[in-house]
């Protein structure tokens, strides 16, 4: 009998982001991606959401909980949580080998250096077609077309056969860098030795047809840029989308415009891509943002970050009139060359409105085809399934409806329903001689990053949401325990609770109700400060609800005199 192989999904199943899985056999573990998810408006104050690593960290050994990490590409939802994991590994352990492409490791090295964790990882560069050993597994990586350079499909050779992970992929026959998804190699693996288990991207599993080529977007951008004669051009794009940046710069150069980059991540990624030969542009095509004043508007194009309405990004600052370098006016055309990530729709709408109020002409996916997805749609998924011909299939990377749609597509392609498993965050599956089966759950919870890892729990989030919706009420009182007397207060301080002029009356009502209950409790012999503060909170909450139908966050403080 061959050893069982387990796959534990710590994130990325039922959501867009936090992609992270652990492959394990005979107690030896390898991590596949380690991503984060950006927080939405429903998580006030939260920077990002990462996987819960407690299950993984509790499993130690001579090499610690992990022997290696394979990162498929440089997007934050696949590498963004790795610094947080490395920070929590025992410092006495050797540096964790991390396998990835040049561009992926270049961005990751920068992230680790910023976090002071550069010595906790040992980057190991792998290229198209390379084979290597990661922990107990033989691995082969193959090129995949996506919206970032250097994406890799990974084939893990395990005691239970080949596990093929598609990474984020699309089938683009004319990619900007000529790097097409390695269907021929996948077909060869399917023939010999066969694909035992396929894990495949499900992001667009409910979208019919096929995705547009990146070169088609380039043609639209070229035409749009050519039509803006005499106007300054500002193009917002993902900083990691080097192929898009390449096409924007080529289009700008074709009409005599000089390009400046703006935004720290855009400047860093462009510099890295040029260094690696992934971005092919002459020095004469670029200038520093500080030198733009010497050029007329019709000779300028700025490519920058912020197309998702991120709070501190360059475009957002422009929309708010707060950018150091660019003051948007009615002589500007802004092209938002991206589609809103799910959850960012409101922020992107606010960005467009802000730019429009400042007079800019705004082109976006709602009025021009200036973006295409990096994820294969139904026809592309069918091709992958047909070529890979897997024995078992688990859809990954997507919201739950995407996973279900992908499972249905696999069955439409002829896979028996019992050979398709739909999983959730935290699920653990086992591949054995008898086949693939669910093997319980390890939790798969969310960890909220708010300055430091894991310092923000659900209780604090609930209080933040409540404060945002119904405000904040603080109640303070002084008591003399020896005399059982209320000697000062209650004093009321509020924020965001009730508008003037009604506020004073509501504050007085809360103070009177709290004073009455405190005096009653003290007269009955209550002296414990915790009990008195709890009484104050309950009384203030009840009074607020009765008078205002609101539920503010209540804080009560008793001081002893």
C-alpha cells in the first residue's frame, strides 16, 4: 500500500483571497501558496485577512511544521500572508525554502525585507520546465498565462500519483510575453503517469465563453491613448500587471508621450521587471515624476496605482485633491485599466466620482473594454479538464458559488459526481489507494491583521461595527466603598450617538438612570467594582435602547474615593 497524501485547505475556498494549502505525507508537509485577503468596509480598521495558522504551527518535528513552500505567482492573495507565517515560526528553525519564479521571489524578497524577515526564508528560483524536490515531493513547474509575469502550474509527484495545481490561469493564444499555458506538457502528464488529482482555479467558472486576450486590451488602450491629443493622460492599473504596463508604455511612446510612474508599488515593480528583462522599454520612454512640469500635457502619460480605490494610493489621493505630484483638472483623461475586485465596487465608484468632480474625463470598464480577466472562463476550464483528464477533481480559488459551478462543469465533461469534491476553508482531504475522501476540518478561520498579527478578535470587530453604526457612550462615576455612597457623576461622554439638540436630554436620562441603579446597589451592600461597572453598562444600554432605539458601544468606569 502506498502512503496516504493529505491536502489541507487553510484558505481560498469560498472566498477570493487567502489562497493557502498544505500537502502532507508521512508527517512531512509542504505549503502551496500563502495569501492574504484585503478587508472590506465590513471590517473597520482591518488591513487584511490571513489564514489561521494554528493547526499548522502545532505540528512540529525536526524540520518544524514545514519543509518548503511553493509559491505559484506574485499576487497578494497568493504570497501576502507569508511574512506573517514566517514571523510565527520558531526562530531557531532553519530558513524556509521558498520556490518560485524570478519575479515572484523578487516581490516576495522586498516584502520580507520590509518586515525584517529576509533571513527567515531561503528563496530558490525555478523556471519553466524545472523539476526539484520540495520536502517529500518531486515537483515540476510549467508556464501559465495570467495577469502577472512568472506564473507557474505545479505538478507534485506523490506516493498517490500526480497532484496538478493549475494556479490562476487563462488560455491566451497571444500573450504579451509569449508565455502560453503549458497544455502540451499537461497532456503528456495525463498520458504518463496520469493526473490523479486536479486542483483548478474556479474564479470564472460561472462565466460562459472564453476570456479576451491581453493583446486585445492593448489595442483598445492604444486607440484610446491616441484619441486624447493635447490632454494629460493618467492610467491606473495593478502594479503587478507588467504586461498591461508594457502595452500602456508602448502606446504612449507611439504618440510621442513620455511616461512617469507614480505609487511606490508601481515604481518598485516596474524597476524589478526591467531588471529581469520582463519589461522592455528604453530609458528615453521614462522620466521621473518630478520632471513632468517641463512637458506640455499632451506629451505626458502617468501610470499609477489606485485603480481599486485603495485609501492611500496615488489615484485616490488625486481624486481627493491631495496628491503631491498631480492636481487633476478638466484637461486630464483618466483610464482605469482594471475591473473592481469583488468587495471594492463602492470604493471604485467613489474614486470615479471624485475624479469626475475635479473635471477629469474618466474611461473605465463600464464604458470601454480597457481590461480583461486573468482567469479562464468556462470554455477554457473545459479545455483544461479535457487535456488533464484527472481521476479526481477539487475546485479551488473562488467563492463558494464558483466552486459549485466548476464542480458542475467537471461533471458535464463526464466526470462521475462521486469523483468531484467541493471543499471549504479548513477542509482536509486524503488521497489513498482507495481514492479521495473528506477527512474532517481544521477550522479554516480568519485572522485579522490590524498593525500586528492576530491582535484583533471578533469581539473587537463587533464593537467597531457597532460604534460605526450606533456610536459610543462612556459612563463614569465615583463611589466611596467604605460609605456605600455615590460621590461623583455619573458623567456621560458620547461620540456619534445622537445629534444635538436632543443629545443633552438623552445624556441626562442615561445619567439619571445609572445614578438611580448605582445608589440602589450600593445601599444593598454591593462593593465590587466589576459588578458596579456591569450594572452601569446594562443600565446605560437599556436606557439608550428605550429612548433612541440605538445600540451604541457602552464603556463604564468606576473610580473609588
